[in-house]
C-alpha cells in the first residue's frame, strides 16, 4: 500500500510549489510524485499515464484538486473508475473527496449525475439545433454533389461499354461507386416515370 501524488501545472512558467508542499505534508516521497507541465485539456499526459499504469491494488492517488487531475467531470469519473477497477483509492484535498469514505463516494455519485445531466442537455440542444436548421431548409452533412447535365449520356456510354466506370465517376465530380449506383437508380426511376 503506497501513496502516490499527481501534480499538474498548465505551463512551464507556472509554479508547482504549492502542490509540492501539500504532497510533502501528506508524506509522499519525491520518487512517488508524478509531475506534469502541460495543459489539462490534453488527454495524452505522459505522467498521468505512467501513474495510472504504476498504481496497484491498495494504493492511493492524492491530488491537490480535481482541476489538476481531470479536464472535466466526465474525465474525472473515467479516471476514478479506472483507479477503482484496479483497487486504488482517490483523494482530492481541495474538494475533500476521498473514495475510501462514504461522503467521498457520494460526492462522486453527485458528479456522475451532474455529468449525465450535462450530456443530456448537450444532446437535447444538438437535436433542437438540427431540427431548427432543417425547418429552415438547411442541408446538414456533406455538401451534395450535383449530377451533371449529361448524366444520361454518361450512363448510356457506360452501359455500352464505351467508357469505364472510373471515367463516369470522374466526370460526375469524383463521386463514389455507391453514390453513382444510387443516382443511377434515381435516374432510371425518373426515366420510367417520364415515359
């Protein structure tokens, strides 16, 4: 059973002394400190990854605050879940979160509920935005490539084996074979209706 500390400052010119003092007060030796000097928004933090692979069942990870450890609530929950799966406890001094205590576990449950609520709101706003854009006639997704005016002639040449499919695709603006066959089906349907 060992205690490990994780320290992060956002840039090289920021000072980590406050966090170092806290780790020293917690009795964590320098060889069990993982210090990162980079933005928390970067998910590929090497020292954090080293810490996550070093800790073992029965160990504790201590941080000064959640903001030093995780980018957001979802990130925090995922990291703590990974630690819990390994049998490792998590302690955040500033927020007084300790997964060894019922209160700490409760706080994480509250964070989880808030994160779920945030995700729900994001999805709801996204759906409302899409519906609003569609009601205004706005096309969402990739821009639609228009079928050239000579599509019928290209199809006829292709059917008569005068030109290869690759040439037809190229002359149709570089569409994929799947798009070509879809357009071909639509074209034949329209031809059937007009005859």
